[in-house]
C-alpha cells in the first residue's frame, strides 16, 4: 500500500464512518471530501474538506490513491475534468442494485440500473486509458452505523407502528453486510495486487429471510416483532398514504415485491483474492451511531 496520500471521496456515510480511521492508520495523509462534514469525531491527521465535486475543484492533485463512495456520475465527471492527475489506484464502491434493479417492474428503477452500469463502465474505461488500477465493489444490503435505509428503516417503522407488514411472508433471502467489513475489505484490497482491475460482490456471512431480518432487528432494539403477512394489493394501498410523508417517498411497489425475492451474492472471489471475511448478521452492533 502507498503510504503517501489518499483521497476519500463522499466520506460522510456509513462506510466512511468505519473507513476513515483505517485509512489514517495506513496512509501518511488522508483527505476526505463530502458535501457535509461528518457528524462524528475525526482523527487529527484527517483533513476534512466540505465541497461538492459537481461544482468545486478538488484542491489536492497529488493523491495517488482514490477511494470513492460518491455517486458514479459525480466521480466520472471529476475524473474526466482531470481533477486527479496523479491517480494510480481506485477503489470504487458500487452496488449490487445494478443487477437487482435491472429486472425491476418499474422503469424508473431499470433506468437507474442502466445509468449505474453505464457510469461504472465509463469509470473503468477511464482507468484503463490512464493506467489506474481499479477495484469495483458491489456490496449487498449494508448496515452497521445507523445511517442506512434498510436495517435502520425497519427499526424506525417498528418503533413507530409496532409492526412490519410483509408481502409473501417475507420469504426472500438476504445477506446483510456490515459497513465495517466493507471498510476492512477496502484496506485489504489496497494491499492485494490480485484485486487490481476486478469486480467483487461483497455480501455478509449469513443468509436469512427478510422476515428473519425484521425479527432480528426488532430483537436488537427491544421492539415488538409482529410481522403480519398482507397482500401486495393492500400494501400498495397503504403505500399511497405512507408516500404522503416526505421521508417515506423513497418506498415503492418494487421494494415491496422484493420482500419475496432472493437477493444473495457470492463473495468467494473476494475471500480468495484478499481474505474477505465478513461477519454474520450482528444484532449487537447494529446502531453504534445512535449514541453519536
């Protein structure tokens, strides 16, 4: 691993929460950039920049290593604008939603998946043209810092409504991956020559049904674990009411239907190339940011 400087782009999120201290241990200088300052305490050697790469230039041209938690389109535009002329290594956090939403019944989600695929491919093409070794991560359902719209969302619904309705009994399988395990994977990949110019699915060690996921979250928060099974039609009706609340407008019918679908991915190649060893679904460390 290069002990010089690293740029962490899009630092203010759940992976950044765990990744910042690890990068500070592995690099002489860590420069983080995000639209908003992280809400947690930061190591003294961490330089935090508040900027928007859509409009603001990145002030350090000497970063040889980039770790991106940004939306793909923003990173691509910054690369194409020549903002990182010394870059030699890139870890790109993408998402397994590229595969999941490409088959969605909603054209908005299919269009989103196409845009993700195109921007991801364009970033890889840029790296190939400029001799930048890249590693693309496609994690599954991320949890672990209380900032997500998956596990934390389940907890908020159960706290408010004391139940979590399930379509089809919530039989679809999930592989939640802890944000800290993704941060560790990033550091391992940076140390591994075998990870260069490759794509990896990163999933958790435990496979459980959506219903079991809900019940485990309820247990972790000391909540009622009532999970009534209702029809998709009834849930669509309830959704029209829920969508009137701004913070719940991201919920759509495709999300509800996916409660019945298996969304699991194999991480064996990551285990082989850089010893990725994710934990089982960890109910004892679901919400560390609750105390921040």
